[in-house]
């Protein structure tokens, strides 16, 4: 009995020691969790602030805000304007989407800690880069990540215009339709000649896609691409843009808006194009003289136009381009895919984080 009693006592001692170790472990875990949460809270408090337009259909979509919130506290313009004196000093980045928040002097002057204006998209014609940089603020954009989606859109517009896809849909769903009208007869894309004005990132992607349609590819650029680039897509360089306009069945505009490209396509250029040719614009509305385009379309000087960009956007509801049967217009949605939007926002955030941390900005826009 004595031996059994001693065994019971030893067993209880061992259990007590296990319980005590367990209690210490749980206590240590609680302390560790407390320290971890405290560290996370400190890290969250240390995150810089970024000003955005809003999280709605007019601004950032909700599906991408997680990318921003990983690195920034965000404040919407509407909330900022309620108390700019309180919020202004802590904002270090403007994340600009669809040109908003507009980087106007009145706003910039209220942001003494601002380090970067990170633009979503390639075009920066809405930004006064010399003025912004004179304030010691970096400017960045998102080249490259928009190229595939915009090139897809250009080819979509080309095909839809050539084969009258929108008109076909309208006739197909019209309850009064009993037969297919000959007016739906389109033009051939395969084997036709495509002229690309601006063979940068996006233009080159368009050339890659058009090669699959066995198109003859001409291009005009400020600088000629390498022989390897030309051979890769089978593109021929036109030093004179007029030659490209005369020979092309489809002309695609993929240039940045600048003083040199504003009104690039006007009465004279349209008169050089074939009467069977189509103009496609995925660059900026101001690259084309819209009054000249209306005249050319009405007179049959060119066959059709397919536009993802206009000036202004949207056009006034009584604008003649909206009522012409040989015009296809989409509302500047070349980059509107979820995948591209997420890549654009990630690129914006990467640019902003680098600027805030005093590191080289991957896509900094520098004065020439």
C-alpha cells in the first residue's frame, strides 16, 4: 500500500508540474500575442497617408483598395476637404485615378508633406509636371502594365468596325427583324494593311496581334525601332507619315498627347487616307481634329472611325459624332479589365512607396 501511495503522490506532482508549465506557456502566449498586436498597431499607425478621389464607380473600385491599404492609410478627397488643415500635413502621396484628385496648385499648397503624385495610366497630359516637380514632389505613371489591355481594345474596335458587330447585334435582337440586310456587309481584316502611328509599348502589342491576321504592318514613329523589333512583327517603317496614311486600310493612333501630337490628324491627313479606310484612336481625343473627322465621315472621305477616346469625355449628347452611322465609340475603357486595374494600382502603390521612403521611383516621369 505504501508503494502505491508514493506512486500516486509522484503522479500528482508530475501532473501539477505539467499544469504549471502549461499555465506559463499560455501566459507567455498571451504576452506574445499582446506584444505582436501592439507591434501591428504601431506599424499600422506608422503607415503614411495617401489622398484618393473616392471608392466608387467614379474612382477606385473596392476590389483594389486592399492593395493600397497594405501600405497606406487612405483618405477620400471629400473627407479631406472637410478639414484640410487637419489632414493636409500628414498626406505624403496622391494616388490619382481618372485624373482625380486634380493636382491643382490650391490642393498642392495644402499638402506640405507631399512626396509623390502617382498617376494611374500612362498619359500625363493632365499634369503640370514642371510645376509639381518644382515643389520637390515626384511624378510617376504606370507604363507597360496597360499595354496588353489597350492593344486588345484597339483590335476589338478594329474588328467590330470592320465586321459591323454592334449593328449586327442590334439587328439580331430587334423583334422586327425577319432577314439579314446587305448593309451588314463588312470589310476584310485578314490580309489588309494596318498603319500604326506610335509604335511604343502599346503600338508594338497591336502589331503582335495583327500579325495573327496576316496583316501588312506599316508604322510611323519619332524613332525607328530596331531591325529585330521590326522583323519580330513584320513591320515596315514609314519615315513620312503621309505614306502610311495613303497605303493603310486601317490606321491606329497610339501616341501620347503633346503639343506636337495635338491635332495630328486633321483635314489634310484625312484627305490622304483611302475612302475605304478606317481610323482607330486609342490614344487621346485631342490627337484628332473632331470637326475634320465629322466632315470626312459625312462626305465619305474615309469609310469609318472607331474611337475609345474623344474630347471631351463624354461628348455632349448632341455632338454629331454620336449620330453618325459609320462611327463606333466606347467611353475610354481601354484599360478596363480587373487584372489590368489591379496591376495599375499595384504599380501606383510601388511608385508611391518608393517615393515616400526616399528610394528611386520605378516609373518616375522626368522632365526632358
